[in-house]
């Protein structure tokens, strides 16, 4: 009875139960996307830095700093966009 009431309220509001669950990503998913994208981006930075400088040590240092800073920035960017209703 309570479940039917909740479901009918969501349907009246124009959203099914599945739609309301899908419209917001969980923090764990955002974190997994952050890490996987950052690994790809950092490998790209490492390769480009090595090609430009010709020094593996310098390229690794650049890629290490870039990995940490951009992972934090991307995570908060992803979470901010999760709060924006446009396009959902």
C-alpha cells in the first residue's frame, strides 16, 4: 500500500522509479570514472612530455603532478554536473 502510494506519486510527477534512480550518479561511480579517465589522461601526458622533453624522469614528474591535480578537479567537476538538471 505504501509502495503503491510512492510509485503513483512519482508517476504523477512525470518520473518512473527507474528514471529517478538513473538521473543521479552515485559517488562511487563518479570516483571510478574519475580514476579511469585520469589514468588515460596521465598516460597521454607522460608520453607527450617524454616526446617533447626527451627525458623520462622529467616526463614522469610532470605526469605525476598532473595525475593528482586533475583527478581532484575532475571529481568535483563531475559531482557539480550531477547537480545540474539540464539535459537529464
